C-alpha cells in the first residue's frame, strides 16, 4: 500500500505534530507500508529530504511568529503535488492548510481516498495571537477547517476520545477513529529515582502561551515547599524570554532558592530527566493528546496534569491526586505540596504509572491506522 503523507513542516524540532508524523511514518514503513512525503524541504542539508519536495513559503510580516512556533509553511507547486498524488494509493493529511487542500482536490479528481489526523484544536493555532479564549472565533476556525479539509476525507484519526467528541459535536461527516498517536518503544529503559534535595520538578513542552508554563511559576508563590524545589523546563518557543524572566524574578525575590533551568533536550536526555524528576507537571489547557506527558510517564514519574474542557492529557492521570484545575496556580500548588508531603504514596504510584503507558504502544496504533487505510480504499461504510 502506497501512503502519501502531506505535511507542511515534517522536520521541525520541538513541534509535536511534526514529531508525531515522523514517528508514525517510520513505524508504518517498518510494518511494510510504502510511505512517501510531500512537504517543505528539510533545512538540514545533511538530513533526509521528502520524496516530493516543496519550497518553504515566507510571510514577510508573520514569519517571526511562525518560526517562533517552530513551524513553517510549504509553498504550493501544483506539478509536484500532482506527481505525488498520482503515485499514492491513499493520501494522509497531517495539517489543515493550503497544500493539503490542493492535494485533496487533486486526489478527488483522480478518485483517490484522503484520510487525515486531527492533530490540533484551533486554540492551539491562535493562542499565540492572544485569541485562544474566544469560543466563537475558535468555533468559526474549526468549521472552516471542517468545510475545507475534514469533511472531504473518508476517515479521520482522532488521537483521543476527547477530540472525537468535539468533532462529533460539530457533525463532522467523515468516519472518526479513536487511535492514539502512540508511544514509541525504541528507548532506553529508565526507572524513576527522583532527586529530593531539592525536589526536581520537570515541565516539558514548547515555551508558549498554550502550554501555560506561567501557571507553574505562579504556583511557586503558593507552595509551602517552594524553596526546596528546583524547576526544570525542557523546550523552546516564542515565550522563552518572558517565561525565563518570570522564573528569574522568583529566584531573585527569594521565592525559589534554586534558579529554574531551561534547555532543549534530545529524547534520550528527556528520558533521563524524567527518571530524576520527583513530579512531572503538564499545564496546557488545550491539548489533543499530549505525548510529551506520556513519554515522561514511561519512567514512572508521577504527573500533575491540568484538567480542562479541551485538554485530553488528563486521561493519563490515574486518580484525582494527579489533576489540578487548569490555569489555577493555587490548585497546582496544593497538588505539588501534597505529593511532596506524602512520599510513600508517590512511591506507590511509580510502578503504576510506568505500567499505564502500555495501552498506548505505537505498534498497536500502526495496525489500527493500516486498517483505516484499507477501509478508505475499499469505500466500505
């Protein structure tokens, strides 16, 4: 089976969509599928390149914002897009933008099926513009994506039931399949042996509005144990400067006795950090799945996860002790303090969290995706 992935930016580092697409493509190839890529070229000249390469599209005024989100758009080239679609049996759309629509339109003219993965809520896109709070605007954007992209697909992969429920509420026409993006299994085993003097608390994710690292920093002003906590932020992004400034202020004012650390880490390094963390904090109020959390949990680290209407990451919490009210620093501080003050209960949960990730094995997800492709090809209802 020949699968064409259509993805504006397949090679971005620190971008969950691109990372998930790369992993899925790799495991599909291991499962015997012929997978090729229609995307912007890899900026690393020594790295792999898409089989159907497009130039990078530049937006004079918006380019700094786009690049700060570790993303780029591909420039349309109908000849290249048509050649790619002609090659494929199934077209897999990874994001809902211009080249994706063009590939879909050409595929429809050739009678070829198109499927998609719902990787992001509209709120993930426009939070950086300060409009993530607007329900009407986000609903309008989702309806636009629905009309232009998703309702023209035969099937849609929804990484979580939460995402599927939202699409059902908007009456999406395609068949919806709840299939996790999946956790990779090709990693070095690492058990959670946390640092407790001070307590190392880890937060992984792009430094951006929608990931809401601000709530973790604000929580330190309410925590009884703030001066015995060392915060570690793993990621980069458009809000790096303001988040670092806020973190340094907490340290300079004496709220924190240890200055928070920041860095961009490899998967191996993240695995090692998760093994040393006393707690993993996930603040994002908008998240289709949240694989960075899942990948941390494989070490057994105990999480504290934001609970909100549009965040599916809370499904990884095994009980309410690992949940806090999104955007509520007092709620988060209470959870952090409880786990610090109950080390025996935390240690009891370590093996349970390590075992919980097995249900998200990417090899299972790949088999379900292949079945979705076959369903799209046969046209069966």
